C-alpha cells in the first residue's frame, strides 16, 4: 500500500506540470449500454446506483448504492474488464461493520497521512468508515459521523422539502473539504485542517447556490493541477431528465466559474452523449470520473476522461423513486484536447 501511495504522489507531481488547456470547454462522449445491475441473488434489489471508482494496476474497484423500495445500502465489487463487469461478484457492505440501515452514495479514496482507505457516505448524517485494504469488503469500520451534533443549522434553514445527500471529501495541501447537497439548490462546504481530518469539520457555508434544478445533487470535485479544480454536479433538465453541469476554480474553497454548464452544452447529458446502438437512457446521472491517482487530492488526468454513471430506461421511469431500475454504464470522452 505504501508503494501505491508513493506511485500516486509521483504521478500527481507529473500531472501538475501539464497545461490546463487540456481540459475542454465542451465535451463529447460515447456510452456503452448498461453494464452493471442487480443480481438474481435473493436480495430483490431494484437498482445499482451512485458509483465511486478507482483503478489500481488495471483493476477497477467500485462502491455503489443498492436501492429497493425498503431503502438503501451499499455494495463493493471489482473487475479488470468493463465488458465483463456485470459478472463481478457482489460484496454487500451491510455484512461488514458498516451494518444495516440507510447507507448510500459512497466516495472512496486513500488518505495518505493515515495509510488508510476512507469510504464517505450518507446515513442521515455525513459518515465515514476506514479500511487498510480496499479489496477486503469486511474490513470497513463502523460508521462515524462527521457532524456529531446532527444536521448543521444552515442546512435545516435552507433544505425546504429537499434531502441532505451526496457527501464528497477532497483535500489540498493544508485542508480537507466536505461538500454536500440539499436537493434544493444549495451546495455546502465544511473544512478541517488536513492534520485533524476526519475530525473538526467546521460549520458548513454555502459554496454554490441557485435553482434546485440547476444545482441538484451528486457533486464530484477533482484536482486537475495545483491551480485548477473541476466540479461537476447533477442537474434536472427541462423534461425531468438528469445531466451534469461543470465548473472550474483555482481553489477548492471558492471562485467556481461555469465551464460546460447548460443543458444544451453540458459536461455530460443527452445533448453530448452518443450511444452504441439505440440510446438506452436519457439521463446521465450520479457517477464519477475514473481515478488512477488514489489519494485525498482526487487528481485526475484530463486526457480522454472516462465517467462511470447511472442511467435509467425512460420506459421504466415511473413509480416509487427507490424502486426505479437504475443501471451503471460508462461514457468515454471523444474530443479530448490532448
């Protein structure tokens, strides 16, 4: 694991020297069909959702939400070939110390100062578990909440009829930042010194604010170079389909400016995703850019981005939200500038 951390750090230093021009201001993508869905294993799941993904030496490690009418939990699986991803063995994390009950929307990264993997997720609060070995699904610790006193006041004041969801942690050299959404147009940010992480998160502030349809949920933030960060967030289109808007800044804490941020020119959506054969979904929803750099900086290579996302057959988009049959698929950028 120390070798992986050193390798990731070296790769990040190399990436930092790249020109920011390699990040496009408009994107085109090609999508696979649905690759990963529930198994016929007695769990009676409706959907597999909300993936977070890292690649280590050619193996893809994925954590996702499992959904059914009764609620949510999480699953881990790994594979080396996307074409065979659907046959990967599922390891349900309710069998680990993470436990049963509401757990959803994971994010995974290797926190180099501790030599531990962190899994960030929602459980009615913002929670985390740790593990020495990402490949050991039983090795995760029981949930610990980032906010021991419960939901922060600023979220209660602004959430309206929304939900507090989709926690995301990213760190720079000095500070770890915790983002979350309220399904009502606010993106929140807390912070703590990197030496104190995961303890000591500050009271949240509003990082971005707008109409709920424009800043809905599923935020992901990645480092491109020392002075460029990419933020993508899910939005709701004019006819209810999901797509992603994008923003950039030279600091995690502030200064986010729109990049590809409209339904007509999105980061990823029906307007700029080409499908192999008949389009199987009109929604490009909750997912993550594939990382080969594993640490808490969440650094990505902006050349030929790949994004694992959740989609939904529009013919099946009715009924209770928890019971909708979301599936995972992959989009690959086709107009990389590098």
